[in-house]
C-alpha cells in the first residue's frame, strides 16, 4: 500500500473543488482547519469550510488549472488560474496562490490569495 503524500492530498482537494465534492474535500482537512481568503474572509472548522465549498454567490463548480506546486516541510504552495460564474456578474477569471499547511497528515490551514483577471 502506498503512502499518501501532501501533494496527493492537495491534488485531491483541488479535484474535489472541481466537482463540488464536499466529502472528498473535507476528508483532506483537520477538524479545526482554518481557511484565510486574504482580503475577504476567514473560516474556522470543517462546518464553516463546508459552507464555502459551494458559496451561494457563485454557481457551478470552478475550473482550476494548477500551474506550479512547491513543497517545503509541512507546507505545499500552489499557483494557478481559474474560471467561475458569479450570480451577480456572470463568468470571471482569476489567478490564485494557495498555501497549504499540514498537521498530522492533513491540511490544517489554507491561505488563499485570489486576483481577478481581465
């Protein structure tokens, strides 16, 4: 049996978001996970995190293209671009940088930096 790596869990996390699979995403997280979307909001715990997976301000699942992955100890950093649909403004594009901090083999904190693209 192969051991799941931190990169594998981050990949599973993104695959879960691409299909809005709550169970799949939540399985990668500690119970006390913290998600800081810098400049927007912070969620604490799986219940709050779960409420953001399909935020009512958006429709459908996001398209996420991870361009780079860097790992250093308990931290995995990703960069990429995505596309989504806002209820109020329609289709939009964005660049993202997510920093995942691990504890006991699960994601304990996600720092997300999101920049709108033209």
